[in-house]
């Protein structure tokens, strides 16, 4: 069963790229005592993710953070090197934190995995956005239509905060 509003996030470790290389960061470090907008994409550099979903969050980062959000983070079932390359290619800078969920541990733990095997992509994440306050899901917007960001995009997030 997928995670629901009111649920606490499971304890999982992500990879991020630090100054010294890949580093571990767990859900407690990321979410405890903070308000975080988390959005997930099926894959870094994929068309909708790269051209529409991520750019909206970069462009609207100031608007989102002005509503009391501490961190905007994107998670994808990609390795830390791909996520780092995507961060650099997108020009996200400090606006968005890129979280690698390379083995889909987080994605599976929250029940939002997507089988992309038919497209040669293996297990991926469904596209969604969430507001996480102190580790608890306060809002959750899961896309059902392929390629849509109507529910999970930055514009929708700004309106829901």
C-alpha cells in the first residue's frame, strides 16, 4: 500500500554528491524538524522530468521557500553520479537538493515504484510531489497520467502551500 497523508517516512539512506564525492544522507537528517517539498521523477534527463518537472521547481524555488519550506528535493531511481550530472546540467544550484535512490529502496518503502521494464528502464518511481513536515507526509500528489505534471509540478505546489 502506498504511503498516505499522515504517515511517517521510513528510515532509508539516499546518496548525494558532496565536495569530497558521494555521501550518505538518511531520512532523519533530511526531514526531521524541517518542512521539505519532495518531488519524484521516473528518471533524470528523461523528457518530461528534464524539460518540465525539474525546471518548474528551479524557477519557482523562491516562491516555494517563501512559504516556509526549508528544502526542495528531487528523488529519482538513478545513481548519485547521474543525479550529480543532472544537477549540474539543469543549473539548479542550491535551489534543489538531488537525492539518488539508486536501488529504489526509498521508492519501494513508500510503495510508489513503477515498473518501467517495458521501456527498458526497470524499476523507477512514480511521479509525485509531497510536503513533508518533520518527517510526516502532510500533502501527497501522485500523477496517474503518463508525462503529466498537473498535480506534482511546481505551479501546483505553490498553490497548495
